[in-house]
């Protein structure tokens, strides 16, 4: 009889332990699910916020001013003059916005900020500014060429990925205030430093000025208007 009572007590304790572990497991699963749902909610909120602001940002830029600039240069109107790209800090994608809607482009690395500069893989810097980019391994230089963007200077810029020194085809030398960084085989550089070397402007999205590179501190995002100087 005593042996049976001991066995029953042991089974009871075992069941209690199993029940406790099951409760802990269910609690952990619930917490993980809530974290995933919270992340999805944040991503959805960002996407909705972007959509809500797209029209306002597009309307912020003076189309007539851009047309006038084109007429003065004796060139035909730039296609999609209101097109812009949006890179959000710590995201591995960026969005291209134009009159036809939004296109999302995914990257294998994330955008980040270093010493107040937004660091983006040079390939995507080139894409969003309308440039070509190649890498010369013998000189360790990223070579940007502007052949299509009619707003920014038509020239070639060589960026040394070790020193951050930039030399252009006009004989000018520029020094990047943040050196390029290689992450997962991708060369990251300051987009504002590259753009400025081609005569681009940069500033804050809220300063009321039309600029090539615009920083939005609220969203921690950078806007690239390739057809604005």
C-alpha cells in the first residue's frame, strides 16, 4: 500500500511538472507570436505612412520650375521628373515612387548611418541617381559615370574605397567625410558625398527647399530626387 501511495505521489508530481512546462511553452509561443505580429504591424504602419505621404511629397516639388530649367538648358523635358527613391535606415530594401506608383527593390544588405551620413551600397546609389558604376580592383576604386542624368554634371568620379578620396574627370578632388565600408562584400558609401561631387544639393525634407538628397529625421529615411539639383 505504501509503495502504491509513493508511486501515485510521484506520478502526481510528474504531471504537475509536465503541466507547468506546457504552460511555460504556451506562454513563450504566445510571446513570440506577439513579437512577430508587432513587427508585421510596424512594417505595415511604415508602408501605410509612406503611401499616405507620397502624394504630399510629390506635390512639394515645383514641376514648372523643373520644366523651366530644362528649357534653359535647351534639352527636352526629363522623363518622370518627380520620381524619387526612399531608403529607410536599418532596412534591406528601398522604394521607388513615381506617378505610376511604388516599386520595392530588395538589397542583400541594410542601409545604416555613420557619423551623420547615410551609408548605402554604391550599386544602389548609382541606380537611384541615374549613374553607372563599376569597380576597378587594381586601383580599389568605385567608378561612377553620369551619362543619362541631364540634371547633374556629366562626368566620371573615382572613389577610393580605402581613403574616401574622390577624383573626377574634370581634375577636381573631393574628400569624403566618412570612409567607405565593405559589408558582406558590398561597398557602402555616403550618398550625399557622392551626389555632391556631381553638383547635387542636400538638406532636410522639412526645410521647404527642393534638393537632390533629403533627410527625414522622423522616419529615419533618406529621399533621393535624381531629377532635382
